[in-house]
């Protein structure tokens, strides 16, 4: 483990419209900057206070300036980073293959690190003074936000294939996670005791979404709604394999295998579906749904970003980036930021 690098990496700044962009409806936004931070980015970027935070498979966590992509600092970690960072009160919480880090957002100094858990593949969830995170070792952990001390460790949530691949959803006194062993589990937020367990149709990759007394979970067959208190099935909506799930003002937006889907959960129906090779959860902001695309090897198509009208699903624009995007987009007032499998963080003008 090393101290943060102070070397400044120079981003590629694009002053002209993206030459590989494909126009579909309105003018395609230009690539404002592109910064290489490692390789194989599946860690979704987080943008807070003008800074982009992102982890990489190359065992780094980096902070970049949102305006021009200039590197502010980079920290070398003891393991690859797959889940996105969570930034709360000027501290960056991020999991790696070898533990969980708390890093000062301003200068990259390490506040604490714990090796009591390993192979974290999802974004930590912070509520009040506790950090919740799942691990490949089939357990969920709660840690003290100030020290990283493990407050509790859940019992194993299943067999060898019960890795926790999604981020915990936390509301009041309940923590909900999906597992790789075809299950959704609710835990007591104070003790880690199992409250209920419900079957799912395959591995749960998408982060659960809690809305009132309902938990929404995506699995191999589509979208499932469960009662928050009991785990009983309320409904199922058949859809493509769910890779990401986001709540918007009009309902849920699903990143699925081959499409983006808008769902009205109250009516348990699909409002619209738009073809796209989506690799993660979409982002919704100001009437627009943004999703990263992975491309299609058979069709020799490359990935990029698509913007859809949240009401109708009609494309606003689509741009190709000559590489696959498997991260959730981070959206600000004037930027759409994604990470690529090639190791670049790319900011599009919004």
C-alpha cells in the first residue's frame, strides 16, 4: 500500500464533436475529456463537489477534476476495485479484493483500512455512522464509519455461490441484499440477524430498490416485488435479465440484457422498452435516462452511451466510444461521466 501519487496525468481534451458519435434525434454531445486511470473499469464513477472518484482493476482509486479530467490524486490499493466508491462527508469508501478503504476525498490520504473482509464486488452503503457491504465470502458486514471496526458479521447467506454481488439497500432497521445463490435476504441493521429469506430466479446482480413497504429485485427472469416486512412475493414482471435497477419519478428503469426498460411498478407493467446492449444500471435525471452500452461482438458494434426520453423511451442521442461501457453513468448539471473496459474515464458534454 502506498501514499497517494501527486503526479499529474494529462487528460485528452476534445474540442470538437465526437467523430464516432451516431446521431439519432438531437445533436450528439461531444467528449469533453478522456482520462486513462487503469484498465477494465467496472467501478461506477461517483461525482461529488466537482470531483470524479473511480476505482480500477489496476488496483487504484483516482480523483479527477470534473471540468477537464486532470488527476488530483491516485491511491494504490492492495486489490482490484470492482464496485463504485461511496462519498460521504468528504470521505471516499471503496471496497477491493483485499479489504475496505476509507480515503480522504481532498488529498487521497488513507483514514483507515480493514482486511477483515475480502473480495468486495459492490459499492458500500453508508447510513448514519455505519458502512454496510457484502463480500464474496457470503457474508454481509457492518463497520464503524470512523474506525472501520467490524460491528457485526452476518451468518453465511448460503453455499459457495452465495457471493454478495450487489450493494445493500438500507432503510430504517433493515438491510436487504441479493445473493449469487438465488436468494434475497433481509437482515437486522443493528445486529445482522436474518429477518427473512426469499427465493429468486438466479443470481441477483442489480442493487435492490426499496420503495415504501416494497423491495424490488431483478433476477434472471425479470423484476420481482417483495414485502419489506415479510419477504413474501407480491408480483413478478417478466423481462430480460436485469443487470441494473434505478428508481425515477415515474417508476423503475431497468438495465437489462439487450434493452432499457421503463416499468410502472404500481400497475406491474412495462411502459416502454428500447433496444440497447446495456451493461449496468441506467441513471435518470431531468426527464432523461442515460445508459452505458457494451456493444455487440457478433455485429462488431462498439459500446458507448445512449440517452432516452424518460417518458416515451425515444432516443435523444446515442454516441459510440470505441470501447465497452459497463458502469453506471454519473450525471451532473453539464456532464455525463462513464468508465470503460479499456481503462478510460470519459466525460460527455450534457
